[in-house]
C-alpha cells in the first residue's frame, strides 16, 4: 500500500481536506489527544465549548473518520460542475459572438446564454452565484446618453454643482 510522502522530510502527508470546518474538527481532536481541555480548545478554535464536546464525543464513539464533513443537503445543481468549463468557453468568446450589443457580460445576459445553450432557467441572483463559482465577475454597463455634451457637463460640475452642494 503506497502512501503519499513529503519529499523533503520523507514523512506521510495528511490528506487534503477541502472543508475548513472539517479541518477545525480534526484540529480539535488533535488538541484533545495532546491533553488540552475542552474550554481551551474552544477558545483556540473560536467555537463554543458545547461544539467541541459534541465533536469529541462523536470521535470517541464512532472514530476519527466521523469528524469528516458530510455532503450538504439541498437540491442538486441543474448546471452540473462538468458544464462550467463549457460556460466559461462561451463567456470567453465575448457577448458580441452571442449577438449581444456591447462588450459587457451582465447577469441577465449570462442568464439568457445559459438558457440558450443549456436549456436551464435561473434567476439573476443564481446566475450571480454561478459566476462567482467560476471566478467570473459580471460587469454593469455604464448608463450614459449616446449624445452627450461633455463641455456642458464639465461646466455644470465646476460651477453649478458646488453651489447646489452648499445648499
């Protein structure tokens, strides 16, 4: 049976734990094994004494493996994780490639894109969450008139606005 080894020290390495909550429970168990009291562990980890007590009793009754995180309940995602790279590829093509005017991706445009290519209807807020998951930031378009008199705007800002601001 092969173990993952740390090349520098030739020691087995700990398995990668994705969930920080699970890591915190394992840390509490390790501190308990060193002889720390529950209240001290709770203060060190920033949790309540009751939480530490529950973790330790679970580990004593069911073993250390019981401290591992459980899958979170809820409805499974309609846009599967495997489809995220495809969505990113569509987004990288730019809005113009998908018949949108302007070079800005908004949540409403991404919502239309997801419906068009994946046949999934999401709310704007859920699209925003999906974009955060794939590290893509939606931009808000700058709302301006097409025909603007920049000189008049500069004059208003310099002379009219200060007097209005004073009161």
